[in-house]
C-alpha cells in the first residue's frame, strides 16, 4: 500500500505542477510531464504500482487538462490517440524498468552468494571436526539463500540428520527424510524445483566428495520460487561441492584416528 500511496502523491504533485505551468506550456508538454512521472514511479516501485501509475496518469491528464476540464468526457477524439500513446509508452517504460531492476537484483544476489561461497571455503577446516564443519556449512548456506538448512551425513544406515543443537535447522518428518535418502541413494537432486518429489518442502542436493558420497544438503526457503531457477540450483550445487570435500576429509581423518594401528 505504501508504494500505491507514493504513486498517488507523485502524480498529485505532477498535476499541481502542470496546472501552475500550463499558461507557459502546451497540453502536449503536460502529457510529457506525466510520462516522466510514470517513468520515475516505474523505476522505484513494483510492477503493480507502476501499471497503476500509468492508468492514473491518463485519468488525471484527461480530467484536469483535456477540454472540457474537470470531466472525463472528451470533445476532440484526437485525444483518444494521445491517451493510447501515453498509456503504451508508460506501460513500456514500466516493463523495461521492471526487467532492469530484476537484472540488478539478480546481479546483487549473485555477488552476495559468491562472497558467501568464498567466505565458507576459507572457513572450512577439516581439523575442526564434523560438527564444527556442519555448523559452518549451515550458517553460510542459510545466509546465502535466506533459507533454513539441514545437513545429513552418511552413517551405517544411510544418511541421518545432524544432532539437534549443532546448528539452526528445520525439522524433518518421514516424508522429508525419504526424499533426502532417495537423493543420497541416487546421487541426484530432489524436492522443490526438480522432477523428483517436487511436493517436498525443501530442495535436497547430494554431497559427493572426490571418492564417495558423504551426505545430503537440504535447503528449505521461505518461498519455493527462491530455488526455482536453474542458476540458483547451480550455485547451491557449488556450495554442496565445497561442503562435500570438507566433510569427506573430516570423515576420512576420523576413520584414520579410530582405526587400529598395525605393526
């Protein structure tokens, strides 16, 4: 609602300005003033408010500047073409601004995730132990994707969730566990945005080291759309690759420490 209110305030100011300078300008100049205002609105607000701004600009222009004034009636039908051009131009500006803003937001997201991936790779140290690594992985993936995270590690009976309290996670019922185990067994992503178990509440990516599978990474976003694009999933798989390498080294080191030494 704040964006719609801002649009109304902007176009109201545009109307007042147009009435004040009308003696020195033509009605076409006033129409251009409204187009500039609609463009400013499109650059600052979402698609819905920017489309609303386009239609409101036409209505205000018709009501206050097109003869007869203070009515929506139009004496000269040539103004109908003017309205159509204004509306088409405003909607085109809105569409272009929305796409450009989307590109800018996507670039910022990529930059933020790249920085998080680099920070995670620097912080991962196999010597900190399995639980320490899981805490680092969970924190960085959670921050990068604004999602809840669950790391499942390989055990005697397949994969199991990390112990409670090691890191912030989401709870998993039997259905979610089944999807995670399918991911581990088949070495393929499953869950949100995939063809396998798309009804799941999270996206599950296998953690595959250099020699073997070490677990599964589960990511549960606030909105399924956040993980719906192939690009985002590719970035998540890069996180999973870094995590898998560190976990594999930690598991190998733990196995070597517990193995009986030969003479």
